[in-house]
C-alpha cells in the first residue's frame, strides 16, 4: 500500500498572518497540521517550530528510532516538538505563553495502519465507502464539558467560550498526546485540518467535496474555498491522505499565492 497526500493552507478573509502550518513527509509517510496561537505573531512561530521539530525528528532519526513502532515514534516526535516550543518561549518574554494545536499522522504500510497523534482542536477525519467520521476528540472547553455532561443543550453551551483550548503544544514542559491507530483499507481518505475549516464547514459538506474531487490537491482547494465563502474567519488548512493498493509511495502538494507549506 502507499499513501498519496496533498495539502493547502490559506490565511482566510479576516486574518493578516497565517498561523497555520502543514508538512508532508512522503519519505516517512508522515503528515502534520499545526494551528498556532499567541499574540504578536507568536502563534506563527509556535506552529513553525512544531512543523520543523516533527520533520527534524524523523529526518534525524538514528537506527534505534527507526526500529521503534510507528506510533511510538509519532508520539515521541510530537512530544519533542512540545519541548522545543516550550524552551523557545521560556527563553523569550516576547513569546512566552505561545502554543499550537497539532494533528499528525504516520502511515505504516507493513502494518496497514495509520497512526494519529493530536493535541488541541485540529482534527482528523476518515472518509470510507461513503461514511465520514471524526477520529479525534477536540481538547477544548466545550468538548470537555460535553464529555462530562452529554445532556448539555446548545443553550447551555452558549455560556461557554468556544475558543478555549484545554491542551496544546508549548504551554507546559510536557503534554498529554492522544494517539490512536486506524487499520486502513484501499480507497480510504483521511483529512487533517485546522478549526478554520471544520469550524465553518459542516461534516456533510466536507465529505461531499472530498467525494466529488478525486484529485486531492483540487479537493483541498475546494474545501478552503468553501470555508472562505462561509466567512473565512480564521486561517484554513487541509491535508488529504489517500491510501492506495500499490507498492510505491508518492505524494502531491499544491502551493500558490493563497497558501504555503512548511517542509
């Protein structure tokens, strides 16, 4: 099996800076979306460090690391990114308190599994045979409240701030990273995205756009167009990963004036 991926990021219609970053590492079958937060452009710094640290962890891995299970390496890479961001912020009053959400995926062709690690409210979805499911659980005040009290109504939730994240990289010296493994099937499409997409486009519309656009780069563009049409209140990033039944690994990436990647 192989993983084919494409990604695109856009500043949106209301922000000046793009604090989202994504990376595609086809040589390691690793894909990441990070959504930075913090004033004075600190969020952009945090997400850039996260992307760079995760990429560096896999690129600089020694033989011992390469023999470790894929899920363990992915979690370790995200933990390494947290330490890098925290240390950077701790050395500078200007960047103190900055952080970033992250959702990272690593595909193991041998195991036929996709491992997903995340902290924050950037999400991973799976489109399989017409079904569309969210694989990650948001680490946010609202999600935590619903976990404790599933009977809360929309009226109850209206009293809670919707932009409060309960877990992110860089906020503390350590972070609790959620990790799950998903056994894959040929034809599966996984979406990694920031809340600039899933906060403005409902799940049914996201699934429809992916199903209607077989070229992954075009599907990423359509998803971002839809989020912008719905207001574009935040930076928007989408990475799509399709699992195919073949031996070689490949990737595709769309860049342009609207978006940029961190590789």
